[in-house]
């Protein structure tokens, strides 16, 4: 067995398997197949061996060679204590020694990681508190989510919901997407072009109107960008928005069973504080990961990057399918995912090394604390806790979160941290 190195991570092993071992494996597989094989004119298990060899011999031999090569490769890797990244590539030698199947196994190994000096890194940590105004703002959002409409006999104005038909014409001809019947629109929410909505303002129910409109030059449809069209509109209904009162009925509608408004505010504050903690943790984690990447040089195995690109692409296609309700046939190029894939692979390598060397293993009490914190957002927290502990896979996902938390704590203890006062509204991305 001979080992060669073509670059910093790629390795090649020269390996061999005795042909006698291949023949023994092929015969064993054919004997097993003969007991169940079906072929026209013969009962199951009664097909002559000669015919089995003619029908299946080549495929059986290839399968046997592949499995024996994999086994030999595994033995060699264990003998040399190599950490293989990705799948090996096997290539048969054109001039093997007599009585042997010789092949070259080419593969990559995991890089050696040395986390750089992070003492000079600055980690900014948002500091905020949930105020009564934040609770009031959340209640206002909940009210708008439960808005109802009542018919009004007056001109349409901002905030009203209108029911209308429209027909669009480009150069006197209807154009694709320019017609609708019984369309509902809340004026002022930006669902349509502002110039279109402005034409509906002031219209009464049971009236019609024609107007010209020029699409913006950066309109998402290149066919319509910059074009001037005519719209004919028939308005059928004007409805005024009615916000629910903040009372016991409203409190019950958002999950407060007894309708107590003090309980409503208390629970909303708890939820906002939980959200605040998660957002702060997420922002700090992102900055810690940036610091680790900036301080640590990592040579990335091409195989791992390719695997991550495929995972990201599959995830994007699955998300598209779940949103659209149909399987996507899009051919998404690697370049769309390469940067994110490289970042994720690099961080995975750094974190794995750091956890091992610094003994940052997740402890059972840490896992329990994270699960209890997450379950607090649900009506029956105990059921959520049991749900997590029923499946090892769910616990492993939480364990990964705890490992990241431990890494964040380790980095923050060694880097420079700055507390940055931040309004909750800004932290929550509401402005």
C-alpha cells in the first residue's frame, strides 16, 4: 500500500484486492441470487447457474468489486488514522499485478485547525429592555391582525378595503396580468402601484373610471417596465376598517382564557422578552462566528463544500415546492450557494475543533434549560418538553444549539465585548 499527496488535503492510496477473494465473493452472491431469481420458463430458485451468470454476472461482479474496494479502503484508512472528508474516488490500474485487482483511491482529509488569536476582536452585544410602549405597539399589531370591515356609502379613502374589477390595455390591446374580477384591496398598504391606488381614492361604490398609468422603469416585469397603459376600473364596494376594542373579548381572542387585560399585558411582555433574548443571542452569535472566521485560516475540503452546496440547493427547492405547492424543475447553479456553503463548512470545522480541544461539550442541564426556555412560548410547556425528549434526533438538534452557545461564551470571555444600548423596536427590526 502506497500513499501519495497531491495538495494540502488530497491523498491517494494504491490498494489491491486478490482476484481469488473477488471470485469467492461473486460465487457467494450468485448462489444467494439463485435461490430467489425468477426467469421465464423456470420456477423461482430453479434457474440454471449458467443463465444466471449470463444475465447478472457482470453486475454482480461490479457490486462485489465495489464492496471489496470499499472494505479495503476502510482498512487502509484505519491503519493510517486518516480522517476522510467526503467520498473517495476509485480508479482501476491499467496494468495490475497478476492475480490482483489494483486500484487508486483518491480522497480528501479533514484539515488541521488552529483557532487564531481573538483577543483583539470586538463583539457588540445589544442591550435593551421591553417597555410599556413596546407592549402597546404589540397590542396594536394584534388589533390590526383582527380588523373587520363594514360597508360605507362614501368616497374610498386610505385604509378602506375596496372591491373592484379592472381591465388593462397596452396600445389598445389587453395585456397578460392586466385583468381581474372581484379583486379586494386595502388602500394604502402598497399592494398595487401607488399611482394605481391613488386613482381609486375618492371613488364611490357603483362607479367606473378610466385612467392612464406609466409603469416604473425598474418594474419587475421587463415587458411592462416604462410602458404607459390604460385601465378601466369598476368599483363595487367601499368598506371601512373596524379595529377591535381592547377588552376581555379581545384578550380571549389572543389566547388569554379568562379575558384579563393585566394577564394579557403580562404574557405579551414575557413573549417580547423571550424574543428579545433570542434576537440578542442570534446577533452575538453571528458576530462571534465572524470573529472566528476572521481569525482562523481554514483550507476547505472541496468534497464538503460540494455536499453543502447540494444540501442548500435541495433545501431551496423544497421550500419553493412547499410555498408554491408544486415541484420545481429549476436548475439552480452552484454559484448561488457557494459563498454560504463555504462559510458553513468553515464554521463547522472550526466549531468541531474548538469544542473538542476546549471541552465545550453540551451538558444535560444545559440542554434541559434550552428546551424549557423554548417550551415557555407554548400553551402546554410540559408537553413540548416531553416531545423533545421522546426522540434522540430532537435532542441532538438542541445539543447543537448548546454547543454553539458554549462556543459563544468561550469567545466572549476572550474577546472584547461592548454593550450597545438598542431600543427594542430597532432590535426587533420594526423600523
